[in-house]
C-alpha cells in the first residue's frame, strides 16, 4: 500500500469517532427536525410552519427580539472582553492582577444560581435599588425586561470571550509592537494595523461562541425575560411542551439553526482561506 | 492531512450549532434495567417500581419524606421516584405511558403516576389505568366513596389543594371575597396584583380560567367541547384590559413561585396561589406572617391530586402496598404537616387537631375539567394577553 493511502486511512479512522458522534447527535436530529417541521398537522407536507414563523405576530416578534438581543449581547460582550483583554495584555499592576485572577469566576457559578442572584440584585426591590435609594436614584425596570437578559448574557459570556481573546493577544510578539512604536506609530495605528489583524481569527471564534450561546440560551431568558416577546429558546419550549405543536417547534429549531449556520459560514470561509494560505 | 484538518474544523462548527437544537431534543427513555417480576412472596430481593410525579418543589419534598418512611416499614419494596418539575413537559409522561401501551411494550417502566383529574379521565377513556379495590388496598375504605365514584375507582385522590387569594394583611385590610370585587380591587390598586404565566403554573392558570368562565354556565367547566372556546372572548378582553393594572403594567412571572416571591418581597399585595404552598412557606418563614388566605366566590379551581396505577404494570402488588401506606392516617398526617394539603382520606379518620385545622378551608373551590381546552387557553393567552 502506498504511503499516502495508509495515511489517509489512519486519518479517517481517527476522525470517525467524532464524525459518528456528530452524525447521531447532530446531523440526524437536524434532519428529523426538518422533516417534522414540514408536517402541516393534517397529514400533508408543506412549508406552512415556516410561513407561520413570519406571519404569526407573536412568533415574528419573538424572532426579531431574539436577533436584537443576540446582536446587542454580542457587541457588548466583545467590546468589554476585548477591552479587558487588551488592558490585561498591555498594562501591569495590582488592578491587572486582580482582574486576571477574578474574571473567570462567573464560569464556575451555575447558571440558575447566577440568574436568581441577578434577580435579587437587580429586581425592583433588590439590593441595588435599596443601595441607591438614599442617593435618590430609581432604577429602570431591569428584571422581566430585555435589559435583564442582556446583563445575564454579559455575565455568562464575558469570561470565556475574554479568555479566548487574552490568549490570542498573548501570542502577538512584543517585538512587533515595540518596533512599530519605535518608528513612531500611534496607539490607534498599532491597534488597527497589528493587534486587530493578528487577533482577528480568535475574535471571529469568540463572536461565534457568544452568538450561538446567546441565541440558544434558555434559563436566563426564561426566568428574567418578559412574557412577550420571548427569546426563541423559551418560545420553542413553550410551543413544544405547553402548546404541544411539535411541527411548529421543529420549524423554529431549524430556523435558529439556519441563523447559526449563517455565522458558521463566515467562520468556515475564513478558516478555509487560512488553510489556502498555509498550503 | 490538510483536508482532514478542514473537515475537523467544519465538524467543530457543526457541533457548536448543535447546542441550539438541544431545546427540542426528544426525551430519553428512563432506565432500562430489568427487575425481577413482582412476586414478593417468592423472591427475597425487594421489588422496585417506578413512580413518576410532577409538581412544585413541595411535592418533591413530600415524596422525599414519605418514600423512606414506607421503605423502612416495607423492606420488600423499593420505590424509585422520578420527579418532573411542573411546566417542563409533564404531559409527556402520560404520552409515554400511552405510547408504550400502543407499541405493546407493557408499562414503559412507569408503574405509578401522579396527576390531576384531566389525566385521570383521559387515561380512563383510553383504558390505561388499573381499577383499584379495597381488597388490594384496605385503606381505600378511608376515602369518601363519592370521591372514588367520581373517578370510577381508577385513581386514588390522596391529597387535595386549592388555589386561593394570598394577601398581605398589613397592607390589605379587607380582601375581596368575590371575583368581581377582586377585579375592581386590581383596577383600584394598579401594580399591586400579579398572577403567573398560566402555562407555567396552576395558580395563574386558575385565575385565568376563573375569569374566562366568570359568566359562563356551570356546566361549561366540565365540558371539553371546543365549541366553548367561542365564549371566551369577553373573558380574554377582561384579561387584556387587566394587563395595564397588574404588576409592572403587564408582567406575569414564571411559575407558581414567581408570584409568591413578589408577595414575599412586598412588590405586590394580592396574588392567586396554591393554599398548600402558602401555608408551607409561612411555616418556614419564607413569607411574612402577615400573609393570609382568602377564597373567593365563584371559587378558584382546586381539587384532589390523584395517583394512578398503570394497567400494564407488572408490580401491582408492590404498588398497592405503597398506596395502602399513602392512605394510612400516619402518612396522611405527614401530607398535612409537610405540605399543608387537605388530606385525601375522610377527615373523621384524622385526629381532632387536623379536623379543626381544615374546618371551612377545604370548601369553596371548584373542580374544572375542561381537558385539552386548557392548552388552548394557554395558547390564546400568550397571543392575546401577553403579546398584546
């Protein structure tokens, strides 16, 4: 047997466990959901469930709401994470040490507990409201509102995104930045010409993670969100197990999968480009 | 190797997107372990049967107390409890029992199931439950025979509870006693009343149903005919209109506990709530002791919670032994103490203390039996009231 063939076989064997796992836990369920979602409830198959997604007032506002919350959360999370990561990379001192040691803590607090904690902190009669009362500041409604969901998303996603971005920034050689500085490049210029391009790939990974985490989130929006509009995850659960309209829930699942694949497409494309460069 | 590399990356991305699909995955079948068939006399190994129940945390606490008590007295039977929190797909437990029966798979590993009257009736229609008699369960004699006739001996009403108004007596001197008075009160005190999203808990659902059926004939509350749905319009208009007067101009917390939390921290003054949850939380000082209960007329719904034996269960003897224990005055006293539920057996079988405790409280609630219409109510509530 030729060497390349042998290598290819070994490679395939090594990939197959991951592939089989994905096949049975992801690919087949997606196909099943898709088939279910085509059922119109009276035996036939058509796209009526998808039409429903955009014509039903409640469902349409849920979708728009989900996209809005997801995009807002992504922007805010990445803004905060990137700033934190930059700060930790290029500054030093006690504060940096403190941040470095503590920013991961939210990762170790179970979601439900954190959510109830946020409710106690930010609720109408919560701690924060009580602390601000003597100062004369009244908080706007945070819990049972999209603000609550977004704050929870920040809490859940900032640590991980910061971790990813910090490691990307750490791998930028200091010599590159120092030499740029030596020849007089301004801070902004260094950022846009060196730092951002060199960490762009990880930035994209972080966006992907945050986007998918938020769009599929359930616990926080279920407990913190308003009754309407709802995030897709909450609405899907309600349609599936309360209203028992499995086809409609499946259509929603497929739709949110499409939203994610849209982002996945850009991610894969940029990875593919990179591979071509490496060839 | 480069192409493989690419493939791995693509698969990784696929895996990420998979998280989204998690929400609608189908439920796993519970344990597939094989137990020896029920023959307590012949075998020395304890018989283990599966008991599925649903409800709020208090129901779980109750069984966490009763089951060890039972197992201590009956070493030949083990009870494996499976708790399904309310609002998280409890309906599918019944679907599983039915599916197992239709597929010829026996009991589907669900021997005993706890639920309300709707499921009892549905199962009786579809011949899923096993009829019960005092031969197998001597303590059935402790139950009022009318209650047993209501369900054609297909289920054991082992405890009751009702939805009532819970109010903070330090802020509300005279709570409303009729539904009309309550609706007036809500309008006069904007933001001080809350009911929970009806699809997430029975107390909110009871409030919604009671308002919808306010002006409908009594017969309709036992009618699951979809034709009744047309008569809901005025009720839904009332609820829509109430939206601007309830807590937060139209915020409906999730689950029965959601509104109790609001009452506890003083954000609202009156809520509909399950009597047993309020009494229990008062006992644990989770609610301020100024919280009091009031039933209104026409009453909110309430009624017994039933235990049903799967007709195809192979462990009926063990299940009967357990049911007999649940209906003993000893276990019923635990239900009263622990859950503040009304006992399932006749009060005359309980101690004088208990009899005094429930004088007057256990009356006034109505039992709604509207079948699948409650799903329709939730659906329409979501689109008409929540998303108005």
